């Protein structure tokens, strides 16, 4: 069993409110637009981190993290990319790949809109944790927390931190 904290779009912002939840997780996954290695360094000092770079991330961040990552956690096939779209509207760069080899869990960020939905056509769970940073269109800073246990994603929680400044 693994307790996962999923976040995205920090845009260089990390604070004690985020780190409180990092400490409670077994692993942290960051779906891009990191903004500064200070963010990922702070997380990695506490817990294991899997991350992808986003469209605002500079060459230093792009050297440390890939554009997308596909891995298995507790028997669940996970694919994470920053810009991925939504069920029935996946981005052109992944549309054919996701149709031909869908994961069980597809994660993206970018929109700053928290959304979790089931893709009935591809039989996968789609997650976007919204944005936890202080920059962007979102009004409330959000993250997702869930458990992966025996090939099942369960105990999903939405974490609302506060209004962004």
C-alpha cells in the first residue's frame, strides 16, 4: 500500500501547508510547472518524488525531470505528463499512444482545474490535481491524496489549502 500526494503547478511556490501533506504521504507525484528546483528539493528532502516538467519550466528543471513518465506503483500502470488533455479530448501528442496502450491511471496538470473522471472508452482513471501554487487562474490551491493498494486506486481526497494570494 502506498499513500500518494499528487500536486501540480507550484510555479516555484512551496510552503508549510504543502509540506504538511508531503510528510503524511509515502510518495509525492508532481505533474509539472514546478517553477523552481527549490520546490522539488524541499519535497525530496522529505519523501520520494516522481515529477515531470511543464511548459513554464526552464532548461535546468527539464534536465532533471522528463516531459512524461510511465511507471508501475503497486501494480497500477501510471502515466504522468503535464499537458495531456481530458477523456475524449486528449492532446494530439498523446492521443494515439493512449488509445493503443492506455494506462490504468492517467495524470496531467496544466489547466489549474482540479478534475477526476473515469474514461469509459479507454477504461482508465484520469486525474488533474488542479494547482497548488500562488500563480494562475485558480482561486483555491488544491492537491489530491489517494491510496494505491493491491492494484486499486482508492480513498481519494481533495485537499483545498486556501485562496491563492
